[in-house]
C-alpha cells in the first residue's frame, strides 16, 4: 500500500531544496518567491539569509577548530 503522505513529503522536500538554493546563493531581496515582496518580506528574508550564513560560518569554524585541535 502506498504512503498517503508521500505527496506532502515530496512537497516538503522540494520546498526545503528551493530554500537551501536561495540561502546558499548571493542574497537578492527581489528573488523572494512572492510577486511583489513588501519591505517587511524583504527584511525578513534578509534576516533569515544573514542567520543562515552565520550558521554556515559557525559550522566551518567549528570544523576548523576541531581539525586544528587534532593536529596540535
């Protein structure tokens, strides 16, 4: 029997992948997936983008510190 939640899971994965691509590229406030984003929407997207990028930096620094500690 097929999983009844499969279409929902596929949609969630597609949305997550689209968001990941948006966050990993250069920030463009006009690339928000609404027709004409309001300034509040652009500010929210900018804050989410900054938080995502800071998380990426934090992850990379953590890996670098761990590698340095192992060599030291």
